[in-house]
């Protein structure tokens, strides 16, 4: 693994984090009360963005990821989220959702901490 | 044997389809957030029903064959197998009672 690659991955992760914070504010949704869920999903989205060019939802199983990216339905924010504020990944939760927390932001340090704990 | 043991594409037939007791399969993936919330629930179920059912987990990234065969889309998906057949399933992060109520039907 090269440092350049690690740098890119971190940049993608940071851009996903920024996107998620802005999107939560814009849609009036909140992150999960278990913030490790948020951290893991952001990491999954960033990995897909690096691998496939698009942040495909990490909470689905796909026969063919490239085809799904072209199909666009499950690229974050997915169609169910955009149309009905439904995110089965528990990234964006409406305030009445049983798992909704109170935050619309998350620290990079914390995301990295969760990632390290999974190794 | 109180916790959910991993199964693979290779071991699925022996561990799940040919099991003498009903099997709860937790289809999960490493970067799926809600899978983290369901995992402890599945562990509790494994303890509560020890001896009555078998509880296993399958990583869909590493075992795409079984995941595709059973049409797994949204994860986590919890599937119940009895006598080699899929008899029920629960999709998403659910409370323990929901899962227990579904399971009770097949004991």
C-alpha cells in the first residue's frame, strides 16, 4: 500500500463525511444514536466511491456492482431516501425513528477510531 | 456453541440445509452499519434458544454464491431455515422481540 493511496482514501472519506453532514441538515435527518453505525456506513460509502466511482449503498448485496452504479438507484443518496427519506442503512434518520440520535455531524478522528477497531 | 458461528458458500449445505434443528442465518457485510446493531441481538437469540436452534452468520461479500441464491438484497437479512428450506425472513435492524416472535413459529 502506498501513502498516496491512503491519502486518497482519507480524502474520499472526508468528502463523504462532509456530504453526509450537509445532506442531514438539508433533509432534517439525524445520524444514528449508535454513532459507530454512521462511521461504518461512511467508510463503506467511501470504499465504494474509490472502487466504483460512486458511493453505492454498502447495506445491500449486489450481483454486479458496476451495473448497479450505472443503474443509479442505490447510489447514495438513493431513490428511497430522496423520495421518502428512507435509509435502511441508518445513516439518515428522521427524528421520529427509534434509532435516531441528535447529531448531524461526526468527527474524522472518531471515524478513524472505529475503522481501526475493526482491523 | 452459544454464539453465532460463521458459515461459508462451501459449508452452507452441511451447516444449514442439513441441520436437524431450525437455523437462523444472519446475512451481513463488514461495512453495513445496521448489521452492527443486529449482531448483538442475534447473539442474544443464540443464547436464549440454545439447543433448540442453530444460529450462524454469513458474510455476503465473501460468500456471494449463497447470498445470490437466496436473493439477498437488503442487509442485514435474517433468514430462518427448517428441514433444508427457507421458511421465513426478517429484513433490517429489528428488535429482539420481533426476531423471537418470528422464530417461535418454527420451534
